[in-house]
C-alpha cells in the first residue's frame, strides 16, 4: 500500500515565494526612501520627504521588519534546500508559522495605512503641480509593492501551515 500523499509544499516553491517577497519589499523600500518633492515659493524651496508623514514612516518600518525576517527565513530555506535538513527541527516549524503570520499582518497594516494617507493627501493638495502628483504616485507604487509582498508573505504563511506536524 502506498503512503498517503504529503501536503507539505516543496522547499523550492517555498524558497521562490520568499525570494519574491524579498524582491517586492526591497524595490518598495528603494522607491519609498527616494521619494521627495521640492516646491518653490516666494519664501524659498520647501522640500517634502516621505519621513514628513507618519503613515509613510510606519510603512518603512513595516518593510524593514519584513525584509529582515524574510532574509532570515530565506537563508534558512536555502539551507533546507541545499542540505535537506531543517535547522531547529519541528520547533522551527512553529517559528515559521507564527512568524509568517505576524510579518504578513505587519506588512498589510503598513500598506493599509500608507494607502489611506495617500488617498487623503490626494484630496487635500492641489494636484495640478506635477511634482506633487509624482510624489503621491511614487508613494502609491511603494505601497502597492508592499501589498504584493504581503500577498507573498501570506502565501508563505499558508505553506508553513501545511508543514506543521499533524496532531491527533
């Protein structure tokens, strides 16, 4: 009689999803930290940076935490793929599962706060100035990539749930 099929996801697929998460978050942080806007007025130039808004700072924090965790998990998954052994055994499966859940929620809240902030700014500022529109569009792009990173992190969370040991 053949053994029952395994519901665990291949480590290579898990590695691919983690790499996609990392790439999305890395591009998002690059776009976000380079997002500035300078407006000339009678009183001089006024430079607006993403750090002037709490929601964008929160997004940056969420992305940095997501990047650190994803890099850590990617290294562990590369070790698993290359050696066939998991560092930490079944205890590490719990960390994978709960860590993936927490990180995906952090990324989702960062993206949600940033989307809300951008929409509020779009209604409050004069968008006839192309610089403001470009600033807000770059913020939306960074947020969208963070949201995509959240989706990959959520998929990774589902994969890690499949790997949990079955208990009776």
